[in-house]
């Protein structure tokens, strides 16, 4: 059972952190270079909506598998697990901020064809994704290297 929990946990991390890496490093810069705002912003808003839905499920699996592993460990919880839980809580909060505040703001602005507001929301999302991406890499390092 422990290996299954680790597999579920790692798969959720790969979906979330890998998706952020792809979106931030590959997708968004190319879209920004090749598409004007009236084409780029609706595309990115739609892609982000799908990503938010997928990451929502990944978070259920991530937190569920992580908490299950912690409950199995009993009193012998390694220090790096506490650090990972703390970082995951911050990352989850930033994800919620993206999903609930900035993505909905971006969707409304795209629907109204208000490209400056949609662009500002996308820029805020970009910064939060970059922060979460860095935190995701730190979490992986803590998981692999320990403390």
C-alpha cells in the first residue's frame, strides 16, 4: 500500500509541477510572441481553466496520499515531511488565489474583451505560477535530499 501511495503522490506532483513548467517556460512565451492579446488571452484563459480542473484533482490525490503516508508513519515522521507539508500548504493557497481570484477576473475580462484587465490578470497569474514553480522544485529537493 505504501508504494501505491508514493506512486499516487509522485504522479500528482508531476502533473502539477510539470504542468506549471510547461505553461510558464514553453507555452506562455510562445503565445505572447506569436499571438495578439485578442487571440492569446482567450486561449490562455481556456487552457488555464482546464489546468485548474486537472490540478484540483491532483491536489486531492496529493493531499490524500500525503496525509495517508503521515498517518502510517505514526510518531516517526521525518523532519523533511513537515517541511513538505508547509510548502504544500503555501503552494495550495497560491493555487487557490490563482483559481478563485485571478482566473475568474481574467475570464470576465476576456468575455468583455477588456484586454488590459485580462492581461493584468494573466501577469499576476504568471508571477504566482513562477513562485509556485520555484516552491515545487524546492519541495522535490527536500523530498529527495532530506534535511
